[in-house]
């Protein structure tokens, strides 16, 4: 069975860099492996989000990191739109509390 193609929005590179070299690389490696295998299956760490204009799904990694992404099933493509760190009830991206309307767009 063919694997999925995993792409990232340009802003995600900065999101990963903000996590630090070691953590950013670990998050990228795990996310790419997991999402290339099967991004559609719902598991304890891979959830479908409530309808919103930003991302369809969330992948939880290493206990505290969140990868928000969309899926294009026809093209077998996954697009990562944001990577952040979960602190309490909020996700922080590049050190700031994440809000879709601030610095990221779903384009």
C-alpha cells in the first residue's frame, strides 16, 4: 500500500525551530513517520478536531507537542499547518498562545 505524502506550510519550519534543535527534529521525524503511514485512522494520539476553518486533525507527540494538519484523501497528501507545545489548556506556537487568526493562515 502506498504511503502518504507529508508536506508542511512554510511557517511550520519556524514553528519547529522554535521548539529547539533536538525537540524540533524529533517532532518532525515522528510526525512525518506517523502521518505518512495512515493519517486517517483515529487513535488515542490522532484525533479529528471539531469543525473549524484551520485544521481537520491533531496529532499528539511526545506527550506535550501538537501537530495540526489537514488531509487530501484523493491525492494521498497530508499538509501540516502548525506545530506547537501544549501547556495546560492552551497550545503555544513560537512562545505565544496559539490563536488561528494571529500569525498563521489556512491557505
